[in-house]
């Protein structure tokens, strides 16, 4: 993998580099191309792909288990009488 050229640590050298790039005396280092753009696109795609492969019955089971876990927490519908 190609490494990005490091910028100078000295502020004066960095300023000189910026001026050289701005005036065209030095080439601007090309930004690195990544396989995936930054962001959450990979995670979002993964959930959709998983949902497509699951059967409707299995999706229903997962949703039911999630609802039970959500509503069994303190402060949920099942536990309102205990807290009051």
C-alpha cells in the first residue's frame, strides 16, 4: 500500500510547501482512493442483505425476541405498576 507523504513538522517548512503547491512549483499530493467511502454505508447494506436471506418466520422470531427484551426493561409497559 502506498503511504501518503508526511507533511513537514516545522511550521516554516509547511508554509513553504503550501506556497509551492499554490504557485504550481510543487505537485499537490493526490488523495488516497479508498475501497469504500467514509460513512455507515457498509453497515446499512449488511442489514438489508441479512434481512433478504432470512425467512419471514425467522424475521418474526427475531422481532418478537427484540420486543420482549425492549418491553421487559425497567420502565416498560409490563413494569409500570411496580414503579408507581
